[in-house]
C-alpha cells in the first residue's frame, strides 16, 4: 500500500520510530519532493486515521516497523494516499491483501450483510474473521461507529 510506504520512508531514512511532525512534513515535501507542505500535513491526518502514526505532543510515532516496508527504487506515492478511506475500504483491503479476489470478497460480504441484517462494515469484519484474517483494530473502529 502506498500510504504505508509513504509514511515509512521518512522514519526509515532517519532510522527511528519517532520524529517531530514538522520534521516528517519536511522529509516528505522538501527532502523527497513528494508533496507540498500542506499535502504532507494532510497525509499526517490520513495516516493517523488509518492507525499508521499516533501523535505524542509534537511528535509522530509510527505504529508499525518501518524497516519491514519495502520502498522500491523510484517510488513516488500518488495523491490518492491523501484521501481518507472508509472503514469498509480498509477492511476490504485487509481481506484482499491475503489473496482473496476483491469481487469475491465484496459479493460474499454483501450476501452476509443481507443474510444477517447488519451494516456492511460489520459483515466485512465477520467475513474476515471467518477467513482467519486478523482485523481486530478495524473491528474496534466498527464497534465505535455503531
């Protein structure tokens, strides 16, 4: 996923899991020339919403091991990473990333939703769990949304 890759890059470059938000924005906008400073700030908000970073005062703390993220040579994230995704989109991505075809997952989630009369997000959590996919963090978001 390019959002995770974009978030990981400054942390990997600095060899840390914590940095000032302004340092992160500079790394994305001036050092790498991937985004404008305003776009980099938007990326921080999106990354926080996705659980990739948390704020601790003026610092950002990465929520995963940036060393495990592959950053291909010549990688440049698209501006699509600046858009927040719904909980359902994030659940669907978690399912698809395990090898389930997107069309199959959507069809089975929709069928499950109709069958038991729950929200599409709830059906997606149930489907993922039936498939053995850990979506505990997203399930907590679904509970909050209810």
